[in-house]
């Protein structure tokens, strides 16, 4: 019904009838009657349109016919007059010359005999096609014909296309049926309309009168039909608005009842693939994100380690580099790169320079933290209190006890920072598991990992702090070793606080329990989860070792599941071993914090002060030069990348390894240019 | 006692830094949360660095030996 309304609207627009603005309140209409009425009106309108088209076509044809008759009549009259004049001239010559022209007269008689057999075709052809039309006809008949054309001054309405076209009237005289068929084909090809007429003048006039009469009749009929059509359309327009409103309401109600999305124009394609990952970064954070992405691209919606890396990476570098003087050098280099940022961004840099420019913000952060850690751990202020308030006591410098003290300090500092970093990583794994609603990973991955790490190395950190606070002389090294070797022996002089023995026993037991806690439950729970999902059962969280035995019996019964249990078990075994051994080796690898400052002291003491001691200008200049070369060449250009790589490893192994899967892929917008490049590859 | 006082100083500096970051670089809730995380992490790292060195020197077992020889 909506389609019919649109048809009516279109017809009214063509006829120039506008639908009425106000709609009649006619509540008696219901949909069935409306549909019947619209159907009837549509049929009537279509019939009227068809009849009008036929009448118009016939009318146009008759108009052309009339034009052809008029023009051809003129042509024939003109030709006749010329023939008469020509004949008179010939008779005059015959009379004058007498018997000499007898052969000419005979020849003329023969010509007259031939003319009786000629045929002719008349019609209309497009003016722009008239010249090629004439040329082709001459070629087809090999010149054995006569063609005459006349121009019609005003445009003619074409019966076929209904447009006003400029046309010519033509008459073709020919001999023979074969030529006639050729001419007919050429007329069809050029779209020329042909009309029959007689060569008798009186008959021509009679035909013109008949055609004129028919034209007048058709004109009256067409006018009557148009009036009828206009009346019908006005009637439709009177009700059109109301009908449209009614149908629109019904469609809306149907849409609501069916709950279908009629207006939806797009379709969501379901896929089981994981979406790509995209992190929004700016020029400051993009380089830190690159460090993280070098390890692996995050899985979709996985926690991004790049957030903390912005601070922790430069900090760990600074702990190793830890020199305020060289920190200032790094800061100046970074500031230079930042000031020339716009210029360098548009230039083509070398490999090393490109990398340095890309990481200019990392260099700046590393420099700032280096200056801070250098102050915090090396130089200081005048001693005014019992404990030095900031940094290391300068009295310690140059004494025999400097090296043991600093080594002890940095070793313990490494353990504290390393354990803190690993704990941060494990806490991140908790947030990951919580976000993905993975209870298995919370209770059988996060919890035992926290217990294991802090039972052993967290406890070691606690012992370090207690030893510093109380000034105890306990040997932590022996203490940790004998906790494992002989946990029930007396602590002796290594005791730090009351109840330490019992606490160590409890912590040791917790660490021992945590390992199978990590290893065993997760594969069985995953297997059970798979079975329940396969059988459509609801999931219940298992707890306790009795259920583990039950799972084992089930695993024997269902040995050929799609779920590959042995693979999952081996994966979990590898993961558990990696964590346990990793906790030990990662703590040891934190000792790489000890780097750099020893080297700096060596250069300072052995080169510069030694040169100063000789009290010679030339030797002093040479010493300063060597010191500068050593500072720039070794400490800045070689030691900085070394500390950088150590910090990188600490981040990847100690921090990201604890929670980061990194098995996603990066988001790239679709581009045809990339397709072309791929095709070339 | 010096330990607690300086720790309090670090906390105050951290809070002031958070407020300054919020005021100066206000760019939507997500970015503000990011900045807050960075400031807190930096404050904790700096405090940890200071605290370790300070604790190590509270009661040193290895004291500076001004005279040559053990």
C-alpha cells in the first residue's frame, strides 16, 4: 500500500496536482477497505495512462503524415511544372528544325515509357542523419535512384521518443523490387518513418482532408482523457495525506509487535578471532610502549605494563647508572635532542641517531632519575645528626671500609627493589585475572605465587630491614641456607627476634605447599570445566584434594577428549618450574644494580688525581684529556647502553614475565596501499 | 625518628605533585588517572631509594675507619 501511495504521489507531481494540505477525519476507513480502494484506483490510473500513451502516439503519427503529404504534394507540383516547361521547349525546337530532330522525339517517347515503371517511398528522417542517409542509399542502389529532400521549418514531435526533433521530408524514386527492399532496410536502420501516398493530386488532397479530420477527433479525445485523469488524481490527492499517515502508524505498530529492526541498515558479522590491540600514546609515552611491545603485543584488553614502565624503567636504569655528574651530561644531550625536535623530525638521521632521537624522552627521564639517585647514594651534606639524613656519609669515602659497606648496601638494595618489582608484577596478574573473570587464575595462580615469593624472598627482605634497624650482626646468608638445610636447629647468634624459628618453619611449609598448589589444580579444573561446557552443565568451583582424586578418576575414564589434558598439564608444569626458578634467578639478577659507580671512582682516582699529583702542567693536561675521553667514551657511550639493557631485561623478565602473556597482535587500519605492498612482496 | 619525618615529607611532596598534575594537565578522566599513577609510582620509587640508603646507615656494622690498619 505504501508503494501505491508513492506511485500516486509521483503521478500527481507529473500532472501538477498537489495533495491537499488538510486531511479529512474519516474514521470509517479500515485497512482492508483501504487496500481494496487503493487497488482499484491504481488499476484505473494505470489504464488511463496506457490509453493516453496510445492516443498520443497515434496523434503524433498523424501529424507527421499530414506534414509528409503537404511537402510531397509541393514536390510533385514543382516537378510537374518543370516537366511541362521542358516539354514545351522540346516541341518548339522540333517545329523549328523540322525533320532533322525526329530521333530526339523518339528518344523522348522511350523515356516517358520508362517513367511509368518507377516506384517511390516518402517519409521523415532526422536532419542530422539526412546526409549519411542520402549517401548510403546512393551506394546501395549504385546511383540508380532519385532522392529529393525538403526541410521542415519547425520541430516535429517524434512518435517514438515523444521529443521535439528537427526533421526532413524525403522522397525516393527507384526501379525494381530488390532496390526497394534495400531502401526499406536503410529507412528502418535510420529510424525514418514512412507513409504511403498517391501520386494523383486529387487523391492527395482527399487524403489530407481525411488525416486532418482524424487529427481533430484524436485531439478532442486526448483532451477529454487528460481531464478525466486530472479529476482522478485530485480525488486521490484529497485523501493522500490521511492514507499515508494511517499506513505509517500501522507499519510502526507492526514493527513494535514483531520486535524487528526494520530501520537497521548494517549487519554485525560474528567471528571467533580475538580483536587486535591498540594503545593510544603520545610522543612522550610512545617510546616506552615500544619497549613493552618489543617483548610482545598485549592480548585484547590485557593489562598494559607500559603504564608503570614510564616510571620504573628510568628508575631502574638510574639505580645502576647512579651518578649525578654523568646524569647531567645525559640530561644536556636529551635537552639538545628535544630542543631540535622539529628539525630532526623532518630530517633523515643515521641508525644510531635515529634511535637516540626516538628515545629522547627516555633519555631525559633516565637522566633526571640518575641525578636523584646519584645524590641519594653518593654525595651528601655536612653531618649534623647521628644518622646522615640524605645520601651516604662522605666520611666513608676513601677509607678501607668504603668498598665493603657500599657492596653490602647495594646488594641488599638490589634484593629489596627486585622483590618489590616482582610483587608488582604478580599483583598485576591478579587484576588481569579479575578483569577476565578467571577465578582459576586467581586462586590457583596468583595466591600461591604471592605465598611462595613472600615466604622466601619477602622474608629475606624483612630480615634485611630488621638487621638495619636493630644493628644486629646476624649472618643472613647462613640464616637463609640453614632454614632449608636444618630448619629445626637452634638459631644461635643469628637470631633477630623472638619466635623467629617458629615463623621460619611456618613460612618454609607455606613455600613447600605453594608449589603443588600452583601445579596440580589448574589442569584438572580446566579439564572439568571443558567437560561441563561440553555437556552443557553448570560450572562449580572445586576446592580440596578429595575432588582432585575424583578428577583423576574422571581423567582415566575420559582419556580421548578433544581437550588435550597432557598438553595443558605440561604447560602448567613448565610455568610452575619457570616461576620457582625464576624467583631465585631474578633475585640474583637484581645484583646487576652494582654496576657503574665503581668504574667511575676508578677513573676519578687513578687518572685525574694521579695527574694532579705530579704538579706538572703537561701531565695535568694529558690527564684531563684522558679523563674526558674516558668519561665520554666509556661511561656515557658504553656504560649507558649497558645499564639500559640491564634495565630492559629486568623489566621483561622480572616484571612482565609475572603476568604478561603478550600473544596479541597490533591494530592496523585497513589500507589498499598496504595490500599493494603485500602483493609486491 | 628522622625516618618518619622524612617519610612524611615524601608523602606531602607526593600529594602536592598529584594536585599540581591534576591542575596543570587536566585532560579527561582516563589521562588524569594515568598521570596520577605515574606520580604515585615516581614518589614511591624515590622514597624507596632514599629509605634504603637511610636504613643502611642507621646502625652501621661497618663504620668509617679513619686510621690505617684494622
